[in-house]
C-alpha cells in the first residue's frame, strides 16, 4: 500500500482551503451531502405537519368563536309530594244504617221472596215461615165462642125486659160474653204474634245485601236471614297488604277510583283493624264516604290510593326533560354552558315533573331549546322563571 502523504487531504479532515471553510477554517466534520429526492420528502413532510397544526388551530378558533345558543330556563324548585300506598277496596253498607232480619223461634222456611240486590219497601214480605196451626185454630174457636156468648147475652136481656126471667140470668150471660171477648182478643194477639214470627217483613226501605235463608231450612232463633242496607249511606272497605298496614291510620285521606275509569272521589279512613283477616291474610280498614256517588253500588270493587305521608322532591317544568338514548336528562346552566345531568322522573303535577338526580333547589335548568344542545355547549339564557313554572 502506498503510504499516505503528510500533506495529502484526509477524508475525515477536509482541506482548509476548501470552499466550505469559513474564514479559512474548515468545519470539524465534513458537509452532509443529501440526495435531491430525500430532500423533497423531508420538505413535504414538514409542510404537512405545519398545515395540520394550522388546521387544528383554526378549528379550535372556530369552535371558540361559535355563538352561544339562545335558550330559556327555569329554577329547580322543592315540592312536597304526597306519599301513597295502593289497596283494593269494595263498597259496603255503613253498619249504622243496616237492618238484620231474623226469626225468634226455630221454624221451617216456607218461602224466600227476595234476592241480593233487590230494592225493598218498609213492610214488604221477605221470608215466609211455617205457621202454627194451633194458634190459628185457637183464634177461630175464640171467634165462634164470642159470637155464641153475644147471642146468649142478647137473648137473656130480651127475656129480662119481658119479665120472663130474673135479672140474674142476664148478668151471668153478660159476664160470659165479656170472658169470651177477652179470650178472643188473646187468641187474636197470639195469632198476630205468630204471623209476625212467620211473616218476616222489611223493617226499613233499602237494598238487600245478604240473604242466608233457603226454603226448607229450619231457622236458628236470632240468626240473620236477610240483611237490608240504606244505599244512601255507604263506605269503602279496604284490603291492605300486611307490610303496609302499620302505615295506615284513622283520619288519612283516600282517593278511590274504578279500574279503567278517569273519575275519582275522596274518602277518609275511619277504622283500621288491629290484626289481619284470618281468611285473606290482609289488613282491613274502612273509609267513610262524605256522599255516596250515584254510580256506586254495594259490592262494587275499586282501587284506593291512601296518603300515608309526604315526601320532599324536586320539580322542574316538563319541557326541561330531554329523552336520550342513554336515559332521561336535563341541562343545568353552569358558567354559560349547558351541563347534561342524568335524572329519573317520579311523577307529574300539571306542567311540572318530579325527578331525582344530581340537582339542587335554586339551580337553573334549560327549558326551551334543550334538544339541540350537547353536554358543555355554550348557551345564553334569555328568560328564566324563579318559581320553576
């Protein structure tokens, strides 16, 4: 190999007199040599990066420059919501306006003239019992004896007036007549009592609500055969679930309505049973009706909503509630922005809706224009209601 000259240019230390030197001093490393194609790629990449940064900055500036949406709002309010439980109810007669028909003796039932639901008048025959033939025969015999005694008395009076017989005979005949008249009155009273015991009639006008009498049955003295109620005085008998019975008290308000009907009427609890009904295993309570609606009848089934207290809840206008795919929301106004808050509706009160969620009384929510909003969107509230209405 040919030895390198002391003064020959080194490939790692260029000649000091090369055109790339400055002030006659060569750079420490040789100048980088780049091919024209590589240089063009570098320049293009830098241009794309700069263009992207410029576009992102411009988009951010456009978003910041977007005008706030014009909306209306309302203030979240506190509302005392009635707390209710539901029970089944049946219309029954007020026991203070009910009459029970029973027999006083053990007698056979010959006929039953009414059914449940019939309207009866005072004095109308309900049940016919077997009559006592002896009472009727005794009365008939007393009538015959009274007529005979009267005839004898009149004849003796005529004989006395004609001087045929002494006065004593007429006096004896008159005494016999008086005795026969007393026996006839006693027999008639016994017959009337027998008829009263065998002809059981309605003691009052009303509606038949119960019939336990059947033809051929031998009655038990004092046992009810027919029950009549005055339809002007009704009450609701409520059947309450065991877990709710302790919350029901006398004086509580009740709203009654027929299933599928929009109409309703109010009542008030007057009695609460202390124990469960052994047959149904349900609690029992009575609610007095201030007036009996014309459409109600004994035996009709109703639904009862019993107010057992009050519950504090938050309400907003129903227009503030927005239905999204991920649930119901309202937009709370915070720092000029609409912040989405997930809520759960609980009930409606006119144009207000009660709900639960991360809200507090006094906070403002969007009521108009909320469906066009997104979480964090800039807004300007043009009108607000301090009452939440």
